C-alpha cells in the first residue's frame, strides 16, 4: 500500500498541506544562493566583518512601489552561469514499472471507483487513438493527433477536477474531455464534421468542445487559450464561484508571448487558474532543449510569483494528487498554480508528421517502456482492483464502440452549405447575406465546386 500520508496531511492546515506535498516531492531541495549573491548587506570582499558599518534600519533596504529589497555590496548576479541551481524535483508516487515508491506522499488517495474509471478511460483513449489514426490514414477524414505517452497527464488531472471547472485545452488532451463525458461518437462526429457536431464542420478534426461539459472549443493557434483561461478564472473569482479554470498547453506553446502575459495577469489579478504544461520533450521537430535555457517550464513559475510543482506526467496518481492540491490552493488562495507534467510524446506529432525523421528510435523505445497506462494498470492489479480478464473485456468493448462510432459518424449527413454563415450573429448582417448569395450562385454555376456530400441549400 502507498503511505497514506493523506491522513496526516488532511489534518494539517491548508497552507501546511501544500508545503508538505512540496517537501515530500523534493528529493533534493535546491541549494541556497551562495553568500554575497543575495539576501542582504554583506561586507566588502576582504574586509573583516567587524569593520563593516552596521546598516541602519532605514538604509539596509530599498523600499519602492513594487516592494522592498535588501541592499548588497557586491553585484548580486543570479541565473545562467552565475548561480546554476539543481533542477526542481519531479513528484512521483509510482516507479517506471508502476510499483509504489516507498514513502511517497498521497494526500488524495484514489477510491476504487475513480481509479477504475480513470483506467477504463485510458483504455478507451488508447483504443480511439489507434483506430482514429488508422481511419485518417485510410483517408476517411483529414487529420488526427494521438496523445500516446501522455494519457496519465490528461486523465489524472481530469479526474481531480470538478465538473464546474472550466477547461481550456491545446489539442492533445482528448482524455480530459472524454473523462468528463464526451463520447466516442461525439469525437467521431467532430472528426467527420457532420451535422451532429456542435461546430457543424467548421473546424478541423480534433477541435472538440462542449458547453455542457465546460470545455471550451479547442483552438490550435498556440497558447491563445491561456489568456482566455485567466479571464475565465477572474470571472469565476468575481462571481465567487467554487470553481477554477484550467489551461492545458505544451512545452512549445510556452515559448509564445501569451504564456508570459497569462502568468503575469493571473498572478497580479489573483485568478484561480491551474496551468498544466505537458512537457513532452518536443514541439513537432523542435526538441525542448531548443525551447529554453532555464529549468524547463516550472522554473519560470516562481519568477511570476506563481505556486509551482513539477510532476511525473506518466504517473496517474501523482498527476491526480498534484492537480487536486493545485485546485485546493487555487481556490483557497484565489491564485494561479503552475504544474509541469514531465512526459514524452510517444507518437508522431500528428498525421502530418513522421517523427522518425528527427528523433532516435532508441529514445522512443526507452520511453515506450515506461508506458503510463501500463504503469497505472500494474498499480490497479496490485490493489486487487483489476485483472487480465477485466482488461481484455474493456479493450474489446472499447474497440467495438470506436468502430461503431466511426461508422455512424461517417454515414451521418453533413451540414448544409448555408450553415457556414450561421451561428455567429443572432440576425445575419447584410454583408453575410451578400456573401451567401454569391456562394450559392457560384455553386449553381459550378456544381463541382462543392463536395458531393454537402447539401446545397
Ligand atoms: C501560434 C502558432 N504558431 C505555430 C503553430 C504551429 N504548430 C502547431 S503545433 C506546434 C508545436 C507545439 O508543441 P507543444 O506546445 O510542445 O505541443 P505538443 O504538440 O508537443 O503536444 C506548432 C509550432 C500554431 N499552431 N500556432
Ligand atoms: Mg511538446
């Protein structure tokens, strides 16, 4: 059994609970800055300490509108080559094979019901990813992205959220919306762009969204979802709602200016938002090592005054606990939290990519051996909550459901051509009416201009 540190942690005050988790996660806390580089007035180099004039209360600090900082008599450089620091540690509860790490803090133990739901969702996600990917390769729809290697990040975090929490996702977190209740048929309808999907074919495949599930429609314009999430979180705060906003994004997306604007706005407004970065090592063909020179994405959080935790993104239990703590801190302190989930994109970036062109087969093989779904399954089996027969049945059922969903979605009618002018304005303005007339006249004159399966009306 895992150490049920939750019992002790829950007894702690709110603030102590957060610190306890951070402390338990810290295998080796970063060393303090060396004397003379920060932390107050120091005697000039070479001068005996006794010879240094003792500063008065008034002149040992600089008080300015943005805060109060201590003076130092030596140039207090930090960062880069001046003060290399140990990387922030990565919180985990399971080892690479799925065995419990002795002594790991688990402030929010998983119930059997939640754990099994998480695993069954992982199985459906893996099955959907495999078959949807193949369906795209067969030309049945135009594009797909898998979340292979990152299933535990999406589903572990989703399980720790409330249905009232508002999600803003990038594009590789379909496990989150699935966990919330988006069906395989909903996914297939969106990928085929048929009349049953809420976007009515106006988005590329994989741009899921659901008002009912509090999941904003995906926009693949990287990082735009982060400022949106901060705004939503601020609205939740003003309305005194018991809910947070959650923004998912990749390591590459964190290089956009919107990342920095979002963190700073969230910190200064005190917005209850959880930023979940999936650092999967790659932004298409650009390795994470080309994205930054600091300590990953987590290293930036403290600079913005944002509570930050690095977590093993392949450990569903660690991600669940990190997210549950992040949610508690965000709500109690009305402040943002940054999680950096360390993971690996085991598949190609998308169906438009061939990752064997830019990364080593050995790297992929090593990461696939740490498959997050297999790790979580090992743990479930160790609890006596899962076995081979249950696994085979779940995979067979998922396979049947995915195939049925794809067949039904492919057969469903497409929305009529005129629908592309609808849903933005309550009443269609004159310029859209004019454009609609032009399109209809064009298609009447050139029937081949419109795909045969789109009703012209
Ligand atoms: C503003 C913007 N710039 C560039 C792109 C093209 N693009 C799509 S995905 C991607 C890489 C993103 O990598 P990351 O955020 O690490 O997510 P991952 O694909 O690894 O999950 C890029 C550059 C885009 N969609 N939007
Ligand atoms: Mg990435």
